[in-house]
C-alpha cells in the first residue's frame, strides 16, 4: 500500500450552514474517515474564511486546516472581489453579460492563481483531492483526484443563472482535463461525464455514497408529536426548494390524490430550508387549500429529521434530476417504503425496491402515493426489499477504501513515462478496482 | 374598461396559440370599440420571440401597444417586477395567452387562456424546456389567475382534474374559430399537387402527437387491400422529433404514394380542403384542433380521432375513430371510397357544423367574461 505523506483537500467551496446540501455532509464524513483510515498521512484542508472555524470539527493529529481564501487582515478578500464582479455583471444586458462573463472567467482564474502560487509545493503535497469537483488549486506534476456529482447544468441549464452554468462547466471541464483520476457518485453521472468530458473509461470510477445510515434515529426525540403528526400517516419529502426538486408537481399530485382516494388523515411533510422559493411553495399550499394537510417545518437537524423519517408512512421523491439520491437509501434503511422518480440516477439507486414514477406526469405520482397507503402487501414487500437492497450502502468503510484505491491509482498514473518510480512511491500499489 | 391583452405570439411565425390571440383580439376590438386596449407584443419570459409583432397594425385612439423588449432578460425584469401593473398603466383586465402567468397582478383581473395540458399526459410530445415552461405557467395560473378561458370543454375538464382546488365556475369554455372568414374562397393549388386529381389529405405539423405514423400504416394497409390508389398528402411543416418520417414511409413501401408538402400558405390550405377526397386527422391529443374545423368549413369529408376536444368540434359531422386502431382507419377509408353518398353527406353536415363557430360569438363570450370578472372580486378575495 502506498503511503501518502501529505494529502491536500480543497474544502474552500464549503459554505456555512446547509447551502452546500448533501455534498457537504458527504465530504466532511469522507474526510474524517480517510484521516482515520490513513493515520500516517497528513491531511491539509484548504478552507475559506467563512467556514474555517466550523471545519475545526475535523481537526486531528493528522488533520489541520489551512486558510487559503479570505484573510482577516487583508481588507479585501478574493471572494468579495468576485462577488462585486458578479453584481456588476448582473446589471448588464444578456449579450454583453455573456461576453463579459467569458472575460471575467479569465479574470477570476487569474485572481485565483495569484493567491496560490506553489501552495501545494509549499505544503509538499503528494496528492490534491477536490471533493467539490473544481480543480482550483491544481498544479502540474501533483496528482489530483476530483469528485463528479452530476451534469445538471447541461440537462437543465434553465435551473441556473448563466454565470452559474459557465462556472459549473468550467469546473467540470477543468476536472476532466487535469485530474489524474475522477470519482463519479453514480454510474449515471459516470456515463454522463464520459459522454461530455472527453475522458477515457479507465480514468473515472463510480464510487457510491455509502452513507445511508446517517438517518437512523437514535431514539429519545419525538419530533413526530412535536410537529402534530401521527406515526405512519404522512409522506415525507426531504429536499431543499430548488427547482429540480419539483415541489410544484408534488403539490399538484397531492391535491389530486386527496380527492381520489388518499386517506383523509394522510399528510405531506416537506422539509427544507426557508427562503424565497420555500415561501412561494408555501403560498401555493395555501392557495390550493392544502394548508391543513401539507407541513413545511423548515430545515430539521439530523436527529429530528431521522425521527420524522423513521415515523413516515412513505418517502416520496419526485426529483427531476439527481446525481445520486441518498434520501431514497436512508428511507430504505429506516424501513420506510419509497415512491421514487425514475429520472437520472434514481433507477440505479432504487434498483427495483421502490414504486417508480415519471416525475413529469402527475397521475403517475398520484398512483404511487395511493399504492403506498392502499396496498398493505406492497408496503411490506417494499419495506423488506428496501432494507435488503440498502444494506451495502451502510458500508462507509468500503467507500473510504474505494477512494484510497483511487488515490493510489492517481499517484501511479502520475509516474514519469520512463517507468522509474518516484522515491515517495517506493512500494508497489494494488490497483484492484475494475 | 381598460383591457390588457397578450399578443406576443401573433408575429410572423404564428402557430395555434398565436391564431387564437390574434383573431380574438381583432374580433373583440370590432364588437367593443368603446373600451381601451393595451396590446402586449412582449409578455413574460417563457415565450420570447425576437421577431415579435414589430408593427402596430391597430392604430387608433383606443389602442396602444405595451413595451417591446430586445432580450429575454429585459422582458423578464419588466414582467416579474412587483410594480408591473403601474408600468402597464393599471389595466382592469390582463389576458395571458402564451402559457406564462405574470406573478404580481394584484388589482387587475387576471384571465388566463388554457390551451391544453398534453404535457402532463405525455411529456415526450415536446421538449423538456417547453414542458417546464408550460407546467410552471399553468401551475401559477392555478394559483393566481382569477379566471381561466379554456379553448374546449375537454381542456376545461382536464384542468379541473389536475387542479381540483380551482372553482369550476371560474373556468369558462370559449372556442377558437377558423382563421378563414371567406367560406367562398377558392384558394390556390399547391405546386406539389400539380396534376393530382384525387387525394387523401392530412393537415398538421409532422410530430409524434399528431400520429402521422399510424395513419401512414393505415394507408399502406388500405392500398394493400386494393383501395383506390389516390396519394396521401401530408400538409404541414416539420415539428418535433420526426426527422426520419420520410424513411419511415420508405420502410412501409409507400414513399412514392405520399406527398409531403412542407409548410403551406393559407390559400393552398383552402384549396386542399376544398379538393381533397377526405380530410384525415388522427391526432392523439388536442386542446381544440383548428384543422378539423377548417376542413369542415370548406366541405372536406372528415375522419378524425374520437379523443379529447375533437368530438366537440365535429359533433356528428365527421366519422370519429380511435387514434390507435389503424385497422379502423383502413376500413373507414375503404368504405368511404365505396360510398360517394356518404362523402356528400359528410361534406354538407360539415359545412353546417362549421357555422356554429363564429368569432363574433366567441368575442362576445369573452367580453361578457371580462364584465363579470370586473363586477366580482379577484379570486383571492372571494370566499
């Protein structure tokens, strides 16, 4: 097994709170496990000022944080400059903005490079790991591994601002061009990356998110009663109110189901952080006369959410697009039957252990909801099939090992062409992955 | 009344939706010149056409035009602004006709034209971008509109099935009518039909929802069973997802019996309706189905789908068939060849039936709706 002396992990994209969504939870868990698994390796976490303090939870003997973006003393931080240029761009007409956007991309890249000349060399990095895709700190000669989540910006560009699309495309294309190896979080995302990233198959592997145990209730918290719910008599949709999460369609289907046979005491619970889009959905709930049947309790902390999940009569997941779909597996682990969209990665993740529907067709969502509450035999089958299917996704250790093997593969690819191994890679490494 | 009316889709490249808005507003202004009209050549950020109506065809004291926008972004900023009603001169009524719903109409009565909800039944009949825009627009209408104008009872029923919270009393059916005001017009023979005597006709954009493939199969079978060898004419431009239609016809062995005219002019359409052996309309799903009505108007014996809105148009003036049963279409075509008196009957019934659809009537219905809407509170303020 190769020993990596120093692995630098780019956590500069981490934002405080829940803005990164599921990706942050996954990354923090993975980094902690990598550090535990490789006690001989020094992990240097690159951070930005706003979340530098929060990430102290990862500090260990072999893990330290390095503030790479935003300096309390410097007065103007690079993120602020970027924010200003963003504001300026937003005021320009579309055509001008597209051109200026291209120019500012270059400007931003220059700013980014200015601050980190030879940062990796200063840190004596053997490997750079970019778990949020963007290869910002890449330097020639130092192997880099990037994680690819999804290509939603290609499939649903209308869900992003043009600037956001450009930035995501840059990150994706940069990662594909510069990384020694990549991890895709699903076969679906891997295939999409192969199709659009000009990659060869050997360079990108699927490494599933095996973190389905996060939602297991530790007991002692009765959020269900607190929220005025009855065990088993509600559907749960845990998702932020992004457009691809398809809340409008879900409300439409629920409104129909209420009048076509859904038992009158069954409710719908939509967790997810407050904000303008949540307010829009809440207004629709009122206007549709669903105020007594649809609850929007806001963002729930892990133990509360686990409680609410464990008591649900079903998980309904009508997302239009996912890179993975961890909540589906979390529900299965918790013994909750799942009705799930058949879009993007979800058929791969649900693998037949859920009732599937086309998330664009409300009548199919209605049928799925009615089945969950009307067919006891089906419920039982789904619960037992789900538990069985989700079990391997509890094996976070396996996921960690897959990342370590990928790191080793990346370092091996970086060897000089004459085949002479660099001194630091003295021992041969197993590359057992398919 | 100060009436605000979306005419964004009435530019040079009009399709079904654009015809409705165009004809309706003209008829409205004719029967109610005492009101003032604001026509909006740009409306929202879903449908955006750089070649939006560029001229102001209705120059008169009681008509003015809303702002035009050069980019989707500027249109979006204008129409999504919270003070949009002030910017529009505080109309009493705003009629939305391009699927998009303005979000901040707090005082005017918001009237939303509902064409159809095909995209919630079979999303693959259109692109995903179009589907999202249509669904977002209809959903927001279900939340914010004061009244819905459905172009058929079928669309009305469908809307109420999908959005059962919406008060049925505020969803009204107002039928579109034919574009052709002169039923005596002769039209003009298309070049593609030079020398052609008798022919079957099917008018529609070539796209999956219009079901031309099954009709082609039915026709191939009709020929194989000895049906009179008249060509089948598909009159319409290329729409979605049907690039390989010509090779599909090759595989059926009928490419040389089929004439694809591409997009045709109004005069050519009229001529074809007048001279076709019969008009075949096998569409899977319609919000209304203008070509059916137009064919009837010009005396075309008509075979059409029995689904969605089509029976509302035809009543008993056409032969109605299930769009998925190709053998039924083959049989009906063979029978029609054998029964000239049946053709006569259909032609005459059709012409009579078409007279039931009158722009004056539809415009009057819309005007009455506006009056009722202004006399009643906005939906959000009623019990």
